[in-house]
C-alpha cells in the first residue's frame, strides 16, 4: 500500500495552524512546513510562526532551519522536505504537510525544477543585457518561436535566455523535458484538503491578526532582523508585514498607516492565493474553517 502524505493548505489567516495541530495530535502525525518564511530564524511575529507552546505540542520539520541571510529556493526546499518526509515515514508516524506557499506546495503534486544549472558568470552576462537585447538574443535561439512565454515580462525573458544558453536547448525543448519529469513525491499518495472562509470572515481575521502582530512587537522584530542582515534576503525583506515596517522605518510610510497597509496587502495576497489554489492545484476537498467541528473531518472522504 502506498505511503500517504496528508496536505493541509489554505489562504493566510484561515486557521491552518490550530487545525493542523489538532489533526496531528489525534493521528500521531508530525508536521512538515510548507511556508516559505517559517524557514528563517527570527522571523516569528510577522509570519505568525507557531509559538513555542504550539511547536511543543507536535514535532515540526523545516521551521527555523536557516539564518535570515541565507535564502532557500524550491530545489533546496524539496531536498529538505524529502529528507523530513522519509524520516517521519521510517518512524511509522503519519505525515502532515501544512502551508500556503504555492510554488513550494506544488512540489507535492508535480515537478517544480529541473537540473539545468546557470553559472554565476552566465547569469552576470545576461544581466548586463538591455531588455530589448535579451529578447532579441532569445528569439535568435528559438527560430520556431517562444510559445506562451510572456515576452513582455523582462524577468521571464532573462530566465528563459539563461536556461537556453546553459542547456543549449530551445524553450520548447526545455518545456517538453520538464513535462516529462517525475514529481518529487511520486511514490506517495497525496491527500489534499484546503481550508477556506468567507471573504468577510477572512478580512476580519486579517485585521485582528495585524493588530496582534503589532502589539507583539513586529516593529522591534524588523529592527533586529535588519541589523542581522534581513535585506540580504530580498524575498524575506519583501514579505508582507516586513516590507511595510521597513518602509515606515525609512520614512516612506506614516506609522499611522502601517496597520492598514499591512492588512490591505494581506487581503491582496489572499486573493492571489485563492486564484492559485483554484487554478494550479489538482482536484481537492475544500472545507469552510468556521463549520468544521473535529479534526477527523479534515481528511475524511
């Protein structure tokens, strides 16, 4: 019988942490984080990281594993997640993956990276090209066309050019090779549940969450993280909650508008998450978090 991976996802502020803890406690499971910010030590308040008391209730994996100055990419995440999953499986414990970071979450259902390596020298060479020059060079390497590549997005053009030059393959060849890759967790049966709430309920929870973060010392946390090198990790520094505080500390955002700005950007993130869940995840069960009563309901058929 195939090993099973239970995956619990949902938008920011929906209530994943508490329901995950309840299910894990009831089923002898350990939790593997699929949140792109929980990896970093010190990013606690602004990520709504599980508290020490919550972490003590259930063993967690991939939480507080990196210094904030050490970015982790999806390839690194997959390697660490596979090691954690195999460790849990070897100890005959159930596995619960929890999080809402779409690109990392997708690794449990499909391939997310291939083995094309772009050297620092090549990356620097391509970075020195003007946008029009990069697109012209990419088109020259792909005489049959660029397919569905968003050529109006300079970043995607640059990444495609890097990969074509590094692999000596066309965009179409790279896409075909990628489609044939085996998913990282292909040997597991993945059971997916998504928690959701009404827009009104989520908006209220977001307001309460932002207020709680500010009371808990978000501004002080960001000050400390900046001193530790937060901005060496652009994806972490640009995370919601952190980027707004940085703007305030730099005099670009009035303190009186801080809470409203974080809440507004969190609502926008939730909207993007919902679209991603709807269009990028395989068919799955959706449960309204305000009506589920027991942890057993999360993965019941």
